């Protein structure tokens, strides 16, 4: 039984890369994109054989765009990358979108820097709505907050034309629109929910037309110094991390305009969950985060019928008193014993 045990490690070139986001799901071809955000360098891993991973490509700036953040698969098999910034006349301007092949070669690119746009705008993440020929992007700056981070941008997928920039309305608390985060496409292929790091949740409307908008539909409490973060869609459920509760929460989104809580799994009182990803069968959720969770990986079990979440007590190291896998007490197969800080995480297929 190797559940909860380390299999192997693979070092990457360079130092101070600041490993950050991976793709949110393992792609069918087994080539996983991951960024080292601090260095602006990204890597493509061949994980077709998870026991023998390989780096098959790496890249930095692409066509003047720097610091890629999120990677999404396109219907044609290529990868859409959101780049936070672009070099323009010796300054850093708003970034844009770059379509890449699976070996990291640029196919086409486009700037987000529309007329009148706040120069502090940074392209953060995206949702690809292929059924409507649309892309929705968010604008949080990894280096800090600004009024521009309240915005979304809507693009035409087929030619990467920027159609509209939207400023989100606030909810009753007054700051729910701050730090737009992750668009997620629902199973119907057309409905989009957008989260914010300020713990707001927004429903896109009129996305197929010329005047799309977004309205506030729900929120969670926000603990000072923390952010609600990565969501995943599992059938009629929307799962998201809520640090104020040290929890991962499951919302029933049968009616996307009126989400309601179905379940939550609460971690330790000092745990700050941040990243989650779900297994292909939707029965397990991997959790990473900050504070007392910063050196651990946890697994939760998910019931696809009821939306219930529970900690998977079986996912633990041999002899461990608590579930999870620690990365601050290891001598690594590739050498060294530096404390690991897991962030992006996905399940194999």
C-alpha cells in the first residue's frame, strides 16, 4: 500500500522559481504546464508515466509577455496562457493572452491593454467558454491589489478579440468584487461563475451577446490577511476554499443564481486552505494552503450525490498521527532536505 507515500521527485532548472500554479486538471496527453511565478519561468512536464516524470519544455517571456499565471486547454488541443504583464517602451503594461502548443511554442497572442484601461490591470486567470466562442479573464495583480482588480474582460475565442471590460458590482459587505480570481464554466458549457479573492461569487449574464455583465449571487466571510481561493466544479456542486472557516465548502449550484451550502469540511484552526483540485472521478479533492497547512498536502473525500465533504483519514504517511503528507521533514530522492511548500496540485488520470 503506497497511498500517502512519496513516489519520486524531479528538480527543475534555476533557483528561486517560486513554484506556483499548474493546470487545474491533468490533461489527457499527460503534458502538464506549471509556472515558477517568481522567476517568470514555466515548465512542461511529461507525466504519462508518473513514476518517471520528464521536463519536455520550458519558457520565459513569450512575444514580450511576461509572468504567465494560468494555463487552460483549448478545444484544438493547444494551451491558452494568461500573462500578467507585457514589456512596452521600457515599462510593464497590462499583459494578455498567448496560445501555445503543448511544447510551449507561441501560436498567437493578444494584449489586454485596451483604450482607457487602468495600466495596473494584470491578466490573472481565465475560463474558456467554447460553446459561446468566448473567454472570460480576471485581473488580479500578483504583486498587490488595485481598483483594476475588480474587473473582468470578455474575449471572442475564435480570434482573441477583446469584446468588453466589466467592473463588478459590490455585494452587501461592500468589498466582495475586489481581486477577481477564477472563472469556472458549469456543466452546461455556457454558464460561468466567477470567484473573487475577497470571497464574492458572481454569475455572468448575456455572455453570448455584445453587452455581457455579471451580478453578485453569494459570498463568504473573509478573514483579515486571507483570501477565498481556488474553486472546482463537480456536477451540480461548486467547491471552494474559505479560510475564515479553515474549510473547503461545497455549494449546490442547481440554481446558479442562488447557490446554497451543501457541506463543508473543516481543517485545523490554524490551517488556511488555498488550492484544491478534484480527481477525474470526482471522489477525492486535494488541498494545499498556507499557515500551518503550508508544508502539507491533504485529501478530502467527496460524495457526488449529496455534495458531502470529509477528510480522508487513509491518506497519511506510515506511522503518522494525523492525516496528510508533510513536506518539511523529507530527504528528497533528487537530493537535499529543503522544506517543500506545495501549491498547485492535480490528480493523475
